[in-house]
C-alpha cells in the first residue's frame, strides 16, 4: 500500500507531505476523526515513510520505496523501529497474563510498550514510530504517564495517537501534539466501494448511510454480510419489530436481539482473529442499537419536515408508522436512551438487561399519539 491508495483523505495527507518536504514534522500527532475513515492506514504509511531508507519523491509527493530493508520488514510486520500499541497488549504485560480484555487502554501497556522503549535508539532506521490505537480509551493515569514523553521526546521519535473522540483527551495531552483531522467519506464513494466488494445496490446504499461517512465500518458490515451474517435481513426484521411490538413482548424481543448479536459476533470472530471476543460482542450489540437509532432519526426527521434522505429508505412505511407513534420530542428522548445503552455496552453491563431496558423504554412512552 502507499499514500496514493488511501481513500479520500487528501487534506490530512497534504499536511504530512508538506511536513516531510520541509523536514520539520511534529514529534507527536493526534489523528482525529470517526472510526473507519483511514486514520490507521495513514499512520502506517506515515511510519513506513519516516522509516524508509530511500523515500521515493515524484512531483513533490513522497512515498516509501517499498524495496529497502526497512520497507520489507515493515510489510512483514517485523520492523523493530515501529510499534503498534493497543489495549489487548495487556495480555503480554508483566502482570496482565490471563486477565480479561480491558475496556480502557491500561497504564501497564503504555509503560511497557511505549515508555520503556522510546528511549532506546533505533535499530535499523534513523527514527522510531509509535502508533497508539483507540487513544480516546487512555484513562487519566495513562495520559499523565505519557506527558513527559510527549513534552520531551527523543529527536528520533514520532508518536501518533489515533482518536475518535477528541474530548476524551486531556488538554495537557492535546497541547503537546499536532492534531490532524480526518473527515467523513462521501456516501457515493462508499457505495461504489461496497459494490466492488460484491454487495447489491440496496444493502450497499443502506450500509453507506448507516456508516455516516466511515468507509471502514461500512466495509466491515459488508464483509459480515458476505460471510452470511445476514446483517441486512436482520436490520429489516428489527425495524419491523420495533414499530409493531407491544409492551408484553419486550422480554421475548430482548432475547431475540441478544441471540442475533451473538450470531453476528460468531461470524465476526471468524473474520477477525486479532480482536478480543469481548470487544467483538460489544461491537455486535452496538450495531443493533445503531440500527434502532437510525430508524428513530429517520422518524424524527420526518416529523420536523426535514428533507434529508432517510437511512432506512427501503422501509418507508415502517418509518412513517414510527413517526406517527412518537412526536419529535419523544423520539429525541428515545434516541438519548439508545446512546445511554451504548455507554452501558462499553461498561460491560449485563447484555440481556441492556436490551430489556432499552426496549421497555421504547415501548413505554407518554408521547404516543392518540
């Protein structure tokens, strides 16, 4: 892969290209933006370029050569001067063996895989690069541990924090880094990408809209769909259910949702061996809650007469029924309940209780129209 193959992030890449051309790049960056829009791919290509022994420059555009020893080792995943740091590395820390996958990015991972290694001089290249995934999950202790390195790093070091929620980083962390923002991808480009993967027009358009500009998430859902997770069918059935179910059916529907999330997670686990099963279970649950949120958003937009195209364009009748059932204010409250459920999922609250509570709130409303 090269910088030229990164999808629709020309502005971010231009900032890095100008920094490389001037020889004055930052010692620490924050790549900020939604999940799945190319932050990690860009960070990898930036690292590959910084570590390359003979970068190729054409028309003022620099890229790694792809053939030097550093590039070959990088491609093989064994370049000693590059480190990808993520929360699942706790399993390999001194006291982390056998512990369950963490929700936050633990301080032990930062200490052992970044702080302890940053002072060692490069082995092969002239530089060292550290890329930290899910930096929004760095707790206060982990961020404070990083501060001295971010403030006074060795001259050969570059640290890249990948962050989906910039507000989660401490002001002291942000002030020591250069922030580069990554924007959402145009819907038409995502649809094109999904159709290239083999999706039909209708599910491709739905996943593109549900992803809200995240080509990575849309491609992940497409991969699940093509692996027979039947995600698109599940979403149609879920929206049919939430439009018509009665309060007494809540517990049964919650059980069905839990079973559906486990089915999606099982397919996902086979596709992604590197991610912990706990995280995949959370992501599968969040997909289903996200589908409910999309239907509620469509209903709210219909009530306030917005002209924005519906995410669930293929279930107009059901969205109209939902809009007739709740007014705009009531729908906004239901959306808030869904985001609360998302936070509970991240906090490892009992899965069945999350779905039961969410569905009880959706069924029980004083804003149902007469």
